[in-house]
C-alpha cells in the first residue's frame, strides 16, 4: 500500500462553514481537502479532550437507583 491513502469520503458542511473553508482555501491557494485535513490535524488534540458519549452520565440511570 502506498504511503498516502487516497480513499474518497463525502463530507457535508453547513453553508456558512463551507464558505469559510472556501475563503481560506482561496487565501492560501490550497484545496478544500488540504484545509479540512489541516483543521483536523491542528484541532485533534482538542477533539480528543471532548467526553465520549459513554463518559456522559445518563440521568435516567440515577432515577432508577434504589
């Protein structure tokens, strides 16, 4: 397998977010894909700090406790 994975994935963004990405892509003379990849790389540490759905207590469980 090659060093870079070239699989395609469709992503859907709200219109305003897509416009911001397009503006930055034009400003930096880069592709939309490059902009999104850099955003993920830069923000991944912050994303990993978010609690997973399994870490959030379910309030209905507390109501069931004796």
